[in-house]
């Protein structure tokens, strides 16, 4: 029932967005027809995905400086549509666990890069990365809390896989796909010894009132994000 309600809300939002888009296009055409020739058409550059992710990997490092001492590692990256971009690294060294939070002080990095390009910046990953300010915070947390996250991760992966299987089967049956508008891309990387796995999921925008997401793995990520942000 909840999924049907959310789907209805998304459809209504889509129709409303479509109506606003048409209205905006009509206004833009009218404005352009009355504008001077040199101002009638204006385009804005958009950063390529290749450069965007290269910048993210530069300002939000994922590489382990000493893999020989690491038992397991989680990297959680949050790429919202409008909120600040962030990343959390959880690295267990056996006798202790490092928790590092990276937060963009410039808000949404995708938007910041597009703004830089609009002002004439060169689309170069190394150059653009230097313009992004990032706050890095190391946090001490109880081992019991880390162990709880570790256990819940695997439970969340199993539940998420089941949900994706069910929604995939439903899409094949109905020949339709449900979409989340203006949501967040949730990336998680897990490494244990030589074993590595990762998932990239798209769900509700971070900090959505009353919802941590539809997928269990997204809910797990948002819970960790919230708990880490509250830790001084």
C-alpha cells in the first residue's frame, strides 16, 4: 500500500513537473523572441560524468593507505540531487576501527562543478578538484556500534536483492518502471581481504522527512550517515 501511495505521488509529481517544464519552455520562447539577437539563445555547459567521478575520487579518497592491516572496509558515498555531497569510510584494523567523514563545504559538488564551467573554468578533473572545499573528520565510535553496522550490512544486502528481484519481475509483467525524481545516488563499496563488492542504488533524496529510503541498504546507509553526523 505504501509503495502504491509513493508511486501515485511520484506520478503526480511527474505530471506537475512536466506541466511546469512546458510552461517554462513557453516562457523561454517568448522571452527569446523579445530578446536582442545576441541574447536570444544561451547555453550552459554540464560537466561530463567521467570528469565528475574523477573529481569525486580525488576529493573523497577511497584508497586504503595500508591494506596489510585492514580486516574489512566500507566506503559509503552519497550523491544527492541538491544537498551536500558526502562520504564515510569505515576501516577495521583489528584492534581498532577508523571512521572518517568527508563533507563538501561547497554543498552539492555536481552543481558546483557546473557553476565553475559556466564561469569559464576548464573541464579538467585535477583543476576542478582543487576548487572543491572538503571537511575531513575522524570519529571515534564504540566497537559494539561498528559490529552492529557490520551485521546489518549483510542483512540489508539480502533484503535489497530480494526487493530488486521482486520489482524487476513486476516491471517485466507490467512493462513499466517506477522512477524516483530528484533523488540521491547511494554508492557502497565493501572490501574484505582480496574480496570486493559494490552497489550503486538510486532512492529518495537524503534528509527526506519521514523516509530513509525504500531499499534496506539505502536505509542502512542513511542511518549510519545520521549517526556519524551527530557524533562530535
